[in-house]
């Protein structure tokens, strides 16, 4: 059976790989190729962010954590790294804590923070990982084609809509909004552990090491379509990060990037009948596209199988 997946970010590619490796004839159409998507900008640490509902996020996240743990043993773009998250207020264990084998409370968080936890998390190097997914898709017989679509295609029995912010058009869904994230990358200086610090909704600070560089962020600005890099914002991000990781002060800045997270009050993952065609919608992942990718891909595969 032919299935068309629309969207080539991490959600679209993960769904396409699952479907193709399960025997479906899969074609991916996307306006933006993988390295042009928001997914390519992501620091991509497994950590649910800006996503709901909590119960489904926890289940999808657990599945993805298990999948990334397996991939870390064979795929260089996936690494398991230990790190710490600092919080400004005392906070109960997160709903997704059950996915983690080693969540621990931090006894003495840094000044300005009142709580925190540490755990081991998959960190994914997206500029390497996205081509890996494309390769898996190709090896499973799937195809990827650039196409600027004004609506979902109609030439397949089932269409999987993974268009992220594009769902405002493809699904006529105005509840999907952009949440702007600005990051920078610096040269790798021997950092092995990640750090996340939540000071304010718009000032989420994170330092995520990869093999060849370190991603430093960031911002979380809702309803902003601004794709320009702002120098003042970059300086603020780096200043906050240096306060937590002083070694960053001497690190060479390599690149600045901006991405728009596709946020929604609740992630949409469901099948609907549209005329003679079934559409599986899977979008609105906020800052959790990578974190939930394999869990959502498994659910999309189940929905497709139920629709046959």
C-alpha cells in the first residue's frame, strides 16, 4: 500500500522509516529538506519540552528513550550523556521520569536555583542523524522529494501529515504557533556533560555537548516568526551559559542558528477520514520532536495498520 508522508523533519522521517521498514510503499514530500528544517537546528537532547498531554508525552518519550538507547550502541550520531537540569522552584518529579533509569535529585543546586535533577539522556547530533534517517528510508525503498504543497496530496490511500508549523495550512489548524529558538554552537573544548537551567519562560539556558561542537541556547519566544539572528540575544545567551559553564568563555563561536518550534496546546496524533482518503495527523510537538519521534512513529504505524 502506498503511503505519502508530508514533512521531512525528524517526525516525518521517523514515521516514514517505520512505515517503509514495515513494508509500506512510502514517499516523503517536503518543502524543506531535512537539513533545512527546524529539526536540524535542535540541540536534540531527550527531554520533553513544550509538549502535551502529559500522559501521552510520557509514553511516547519512554518508547523513544528506549529506541535511542539501542541506537547509541551502533549509530555515531546518538550518544548517551549524563547531565543536570536546574529549576527555579521546588518541582515534583516530571511525568516522564519513569523512562529514566537514573533520575536523581540535586542536593545543592547553584545560586538562583532551588531544585534540580540529574540523569542520563540521549543526545542526538542532528546534522548527522537526519541524513542517517534518510539513508534508512532509502534502504527500505522509500523516497524523498522536495515539493512545495499548498494542500495535502490526494494520490495515495493514506497520507501522514507531519508538517509541523505547516499544519496551519495543511490541516487548517491555527492552534499551531511558532516558538522561536535562537542558539549558537561553539567549538568542542572537552565538555562531556550537558546542562539545562530554567530561569524564565523566555530564557531557557542549555549547554549540550556533541562530538565536534557544543550547542548553547537559547530562547523560547511564542508567536514569533522572526528567523533573523540577533547579536544582542546571542550575547545574552552566552553570558547566561558562561555563568554556569565558565569554560565557554574561551570557546570559539562557530555558528548562530534560529528555529521555530511548532507548538500546540496538545500534540495531534490521530487518523481522520477525508473523502475517500485517510489522513494521519502527527504534528504540534513543540520542543519535543526528537524526544517523542520514535514513540509517535510507532503510533502512526499502528494507526496506518488500523486504517487498512
